[in-house]
C-alpha cells in the first residue's frame, strides 16, 4: 500500500496539488498533527493514507469525499476507512468513490469483498449472532459456538476454554491459539506481522506500568523461623484449606473495597515506624519514576520565572525590613541640594519685574547650547573613534546623535581635504569648490583645459555630475508624472537643446526614436552600453549628420525601424569633422543608402559592425570615403552590402588592421582616384565577396606590403597598378603563389 502512496504522491507533485501523507511509518504525535492540520487548513487539497494505518483513530471531518484507489480484501477495513470522514462533527454530505481497473485482479478483489460482506450479513444480521453462551450443543450462532467450531478438540467443553479472571499469568489456552491461527491464515503476511508487532508493543507497555505481584501472606523473619520451626503437618493442612477456599471467602474475609487496600499495606504492617523500602516497594512503577525524576533531574526554569522569583524575594525582603521615613526624606533633600548646586535643575521664585530678564537669559543660554552643537557638527568634534568589543576594529560614533558607522564621516574627510588644500595650495583644491567652478565653464575647450592643471582638477573636469542622462522610451510611463532632476531628460532631442560643446550624453538600456534624424555640429560624446551595444538601440528614420570638430560614440546600435525602398539616406554622415566610433553596430537593413559616408573628414573605428541591405536592386556601399578623408579601421566587420564593402576615392587614405570583408555583392575593397591603402593588411580577411577581394585603378597604391613574400588576397588591377605592387627585391617579375598563377579563376585581370 505504501508503494501506491508513492505513486499518488508523485502524481500530486506533478500537478501541483497540496497534500499530507500518513502510512504505517508515521508516528503517533505526527498523526495527530497531520489530522489537525488537514481539518483546519482549507488550502490542503487531499489527505493520502493507507487503509490499515488510517482506518482507526483518525477523525477527518474536514473531508467530504473519500476515494478508494486500492481495494482491501477485507471489506470491514474499507468501511472503517470511509467512516473516518462520516463522523460526529461532519456538516456536509460525504461522497464515496471506488476506482477499479477493468479486466484486472481488482475486479476479483471487489467480487470477493462483496461475497464476504454478504456472508457477514447472513451470519450476523439474519442469523441473530450474539456473544452469549450456547443454550444447547447445536447452537453455533454464538461466541462459544464459533469457538467450538474452530477448535481442534471438539470434545473439550466450552467452559474449559474460558480463562478465569484471576489467572492473569496462566498460559494462553490452545483453543485461543488455534482461533488466532485460523484468523491469521485469512490475512496477508504484512498484516499478520503488523498485528504481532502491535501486540508486542502493547505487552511491553503493560509490563512497564503494571503493578508487581505482591504475596499477601505475611512472611516470617529469619529469627522467627529459628524460634518457630516449620511443622510439615500444619503446613499441609493450611495448603489444603487454602485450596478448598476461594479468594474472598472464609469467616474473616475482608470486604471487596478493603481487600486491595489491605494487600497494598501488608508489606509494612509487621514493622514499626516508617519503612522506606517497603513504602517504595508498594508504589506503582510510574509513581517510583516520578519520585526519581523529582529527586535527580534538575528542572528547567524559564528566565521569566527566574525574574519573577527574584522580584518576589525582593518584595518579601522589603516587607520584612522596616522603612525609616526620616532617613528617606533626608536622602531626597540631599539629592535635591546636590542637583541645585551642580546646575542640573534650576529653581527660583523671582519677582515679576525680573521675569523678562530671566527669559532673556534662558533664550541666550538656549542659543549658546544650539550654537555649540552646530559648531561640533561643522568641526567634526562630535565624532570620536571607539573600538568594537567583538571585532576589535575601530568605528566612529557621534556623541550628539548616537550614530555609529564604520567609514570615516564625510565632515572629517572634508576637513582633511581642506587641510591638504592649504598645504598644496591650488593644485589640491577641495572637490566641492572645484565642481562649482567647473559648472560655470563650457565643457570644451574651457573645462578640458582646466583639467590640465593637476590630477585633482582633471577629476573635477570629468565628474559624473556633468553627464547628461537620457531615459529610454520604456521608462516613459514611469517618469511621465515625475519632475526630473537636473541633467536628466526624457528624449535625446531635449538633451541636445541643453547640450554644450564637449558634453556627454549617457543613454540607458532601451530604445530611442529619432524620427527626423540627428544633426550635431559641435564636439559631443555619446555613451551607451560598452559591453553589449545591442542593449542601446537608436531607431533612425533619417541620418546622423556629424559636422563637429571632435566626437566619441561608444556602445550604441544604429538601425532602421522599418523597410523603405525609397529611403536612400545613410545611417551616419560625417562632413568636415572628426569622430571616433567604438564597440558599436550600424545596421542599414531596410534602406538602400550607404551605411557610412565620410567627406573631407577623419574617422577612426574600433570593433564596429557595418551591415548593408544586401539586395542587388540598388548599388550601395558599406563605407564610402572621398575627398581627402582619412579612415582607420581596427577589428571592424563590413558585411552583406549590395555593392563594394569599402570604397575610397579622391586622395583618401585607408588604414586597415584585422578587419573582415564578407559577403559583399561586388568587391570587398575598391580604391579609386589616387587613394592609398595602408596598415597591417596581412591580418585582414576577405570572405565570400562575389567579384573579388580588392580592386584598384592606376592612380592608387598599396603601402607597406613589401614585407609580404606572398600576397594573401586577389588584386584585380591594370598592369601599371600591378607593377607598383611587386616586391622590392624582384622589380621586374611579379611573383604570385602557384595556386594564383595556375588557377583558372584567379589572377591579375584588367579592370
């Protein structure tokens, strides 16, 4: 049955139902707690228990439905189990359900149970079975008749099977053993073992608390035995007389109520005085245990009891002592005189004309005390260093407020900074006045130039209080009704209206909408999430047009909010300015324009991903630089563009290092009109570009490739341009790898 409970427990856990469980291993105390909890807690869904363990001693009036999942062979067990819910105190209708699997042994068990129930009905109800003795030998519908049927020896009279009440230590008759054996044969082996274990526990408990048998006959002491030797004939006569008389009979037999009292008191009757041994022998085991526990075990008293006991003793002592009223009055008078003398209390009986003067004195004294407290707060004298008794570490405590902290108080730090500033003059000026000074300066170039004075001034110039914070659109409902602090804005447009040259815009994680694009014509820093730029997304409907003389963009993703074939604009347009872009993403998918365009500007990019539309309907580049522009790419990725990945023209310079050009529709890199390619090109990767890796015309050149013994990429150029790429040692012959020379689809081709 316990295995079935394990299956039901797994089912309830799987479906998230609350339950309690009771089986044969559950203790008595826990059984009562589980029963009380189930009846009082309405959150519990069900109570799972075995039929044998939960059939007796359980009151489950909190349940109104009983479900039998495993039918017992004995129908009486199931009846006992279902009666646990249908008891006194039940106010609802109880429903009984029995689950039986078709075409299984459970159907046979149910049939046998019904047959046993019908047999019980025929014998007990219709047969008028009773527990009285049979009136005749043929009367078997009684307790004695049933015993006679089940015993082996049919000739043994029924009366001999009865056990006298006074023979408690007599062995169990054979007829009872045969009866129990016959009944046990009808039960399961586990039930029989459980019944034997229960019987043994009951016997042990009775043996522990039963009274010891005491011989009621008086015993002779050894001295009496020597003075009066035993007479065999007298002893035999006494034994015969005791056999003929039944207990409680005889001429001097005591009454029934006094017999037990006399038997308990007989052990100490022959002796005079108090016999402690005899008295202890007459006690029951539980009484002897109580005396030993009281004498040897130290009882536990709660602190409340001890306090009450001490208070009671103190009151008792006070009641015993006589109170000297005169002495108490003298002591109070001395205490009052001392308080007046030391200034703890003031008492006077001034004249009405002196009251205004006294009020002024009181107000002046109050102001003096308040000023002293304020002076201690400003000078830090109200703080003192103490040692913690547990950790032996120093801490600061305020004598006025009682506050205790581990760190050095702020006022102490400010005083130390002031002392350092007076020693080192302007180079170590305190941070608070420095921030006030920096607040009146333009971030660039005034504040930056002031930061060159010393390290203290540089820290103040780049203080976080000068950063302008912009909230994403996800924070809109939360901050809509709030009044924002200084340097906090709801949109980028609001922040740009107050921004000054050299300011820093800090973007929180989320989305920002720029419907009309963004125009920047002064130096500015835009900082997002430098660890993961995908957390800060700028949704652009137009372009970011940068004309400032300096700038910094870090940890930001630029992308299009929707697909538009008519949109030919670039994501980032740099004109006559300079900018540094770090750890960012520019995704122009959804637009037919160039991802990034640079005109007469200087641009440096580190760890930037530039991704185009990838469609061949419109020819657009990933990066397009022109007209004396300088571009430096380090660890950048230019992928999936509908034209060339990077195009350089009109005396522009491209510096590449560890870059990747992948899946561009034409070439990975294209040089035109006196453009120059330089840098550590050997570390770059050109992968899956449709028409080739690099293409260039006669006016372009690649610098610093002479140290390469073998070209690692394909160059599609004219003969004159190819001649300028040859190694220095072999000026006449252009050497390429064998796979490049002999390959059918690779080599130098004219443009």
